[in-house]
C-alpha cells in the first residue's frame, strides 16, 4: 500500500496569487496533479494544506483525497511531510512525496517510480534528469520515524544523504515533468506549453 503526500501548504509569495488554484489546461493546477495521482498505482492521496486550505479543498471537491492542515505553513517542507507521515497507517509500505507546484507530473512517472521501488528493492527511489535529483521522491515507510525525528533544516535531502546505499536513481529524459511553477513567468510558460 503506497500513500502519496502532496505538499500544498505554501503561500505562493513569488506568484502573487495562490498558484495551486491557477487554471491550467481547463482545471486548477492542484487538480491536475491530484487527477494524475488518482490515475496512478498509489492507494491513497493526502493533501497537506495551509492558509488557503478551504479554497484548495473546494478546487478538489468530489475527488477521493484526504486533507491535512499544516499548523505551521510558513515552515519548511519537512513540516508538511511530517503532517502526512503522522497519519499513514501501519500497513503502508511506501510514501510518495509530491510537490504541489509541479503541474506536469504524470501517472506514468509515478508508475515508473513505483516499479523502480519494487524491482530495485531499494528503500528510496529518486527520479533524476541529467544526473540532477528531482521530485517526486518515493521512500519505504520504515523511514517514517526517522523523518519525524531527524533531518530538520534539510528534509528529504538529509534522508538521502544518510542512506546513500538505499537510493535508487531513475534517469528520466523528459525534463518538463519536473518543472515547478513559482513565478508569473513560470505560469505563462506552462500556459503556453500546455496550450499546444
């Protein structure tokens, strides 16, 4: 059983508006990501929200996802990851951490990561592009307690650095899958690319 945790608690300061709610190819950015995850082999999708939680929930109405509120949305990503990790059940085998501002993540990419996790028998699977580590990151649920108690200030990078022999890197040729969307310029780029 694999749980996906979507980090959606950010305040989108650089965008000037809540970027997860911006329309892209007919639906809000966050809905695009959730729909891809729901079409993937993950068993449950959790969305960690912050100040704009009600609006994010409204944008995802009718979708089978769980919502968690980060009490410190101004904190780092690890705080949101921990919100999700505290709720995963004991039967969970792995956790996929997904950024809420990567609108081009696909169900195919997620399926590839899960297959890599199963086939490699490594505890952590990371997609890479030209040798550079990207998101989403998939890791065994046995790392839950470690992430809840360690790696403050460094987050998932700390986990990867602590267990280099457990990391399976999967090279992915398509860099567009990993583009994030932080600024109005990024959003305009995505509007153009997704209009083709």
